[in-house]
C-alpha cells in the first residue's frame, strides 16, 4: 500500500484529472448543441467561392470527434474516480465491511493513472480535431488557404500538442517514480 503522503498526492492528481475532464466534457456538450449545418452560422462572405465552404463531411467529422472526445474524457474520469474510491476504501477501514478491504497495489494504481492520463490525452486530441472542423465551418476550409483559417488553426496545432507532450512527460515521470 502506498504511504499516506503518497496516497494523498495520488488523490490530488486524480482530482485534477477529473476536474479538467469535467471542464472539457462541458465544452464538448456545448459543441454538440451547435448546429454546423445552419447557413447563418458562418463567417464566410457570400462572394467567396463555394469551394471554401466546408461540406457535409466536415460537419460529420465535427460531431464524430466531439463524441470520441466525450467518450475519452468520460473513460478517463471513470477510471480516475474508481482509483480514488479504491484508495479511500483502504484508508478508512472502519467505514467498510472487512470483505471490502484490500490493499491498493501501487503498480495497479500507477497503471490506472497512466490509463486515465491516456484517456485525457485522447480526449484532448479529438477535441482539437473537432475545433479544427469548427474553424473550417466558420472561416473556410484549410484547402482554401484563408489567412483567417490558418491563423486560427496553426496556434491550435502547435500549442495543444506541446501542452500534451509536457503533460505526457510529467505523467510518465510520475509513473516511473
């Protein structure tokens, strides 16, 4: 069983995963309520060629990526909450029947945290892909080379992967310690 100090660190880390996933899940729900097929919901000017307008495939991908993102965040949160519950059961034996008491295997805890982190990473990637599709619907497709579209997408595809790389490095560091 992890030490009392180590266990509280794990609980704080798991709380952080659940809280961030909750915020992203809210963003996904808000994104799913938006109708990408609404012709008034675009910033493309009427005189732009129709080739710059996103087709139905982009709208389909938008919804699919939102669903994938939601699934990943939900999976990650459920794993994190299950791990937190397992830790709490071992820390409060007076509140649980003897048959429910078990030691938390530190290797299983680490793997569970790694799996939960992987779910969060997948959710972030799918949310980024959904946002790219939102930009294409609102500002025009990437193939058109609109400066507004590129100005919105380029920072997104730079900053999100860099942040995910930092997150993955920290998770892997915690996993090995």
